[in-house]
């Protein structure tokens, strides 16, 4: 009985190991194409307005440019 149980346990261990290794290999092989994830974040309207105001306050853009860009953002 003990030998039979040991055989089943060894067989289960080997089967599990083979299944894990074979699924891992299939996963790593893939389709040969590179896949990238777009990690670019899209700013919210509020963040755009905050950034725009900072640019105006720091003198990077004029008041007219600020108003034009603010209008563009608000119309989105």
C-alpha cells in the first residue's frame, strides 16, 4: 500500500512539474512580436488648467495665450 501511494505521489509531483514548466515555456515563447503597453497618462482638464496657470504666472506665456488656451481646454 505504501509503495502504491508513493508511486502516485511521485507521479503527481512529476506531472505537476511538467505542467508548470511546459505552460511557462509556452508563455515565454509568445508570438515573436514585441508588445508594449502605453504608459502615457492623459492629464485631466483640471490639471491642464493648473499647468496653464503656472505657465502664465511664471511668464512662459502671455495673458492672451493663456486666455486662448484656457478657452480651448474648456471647450473639450
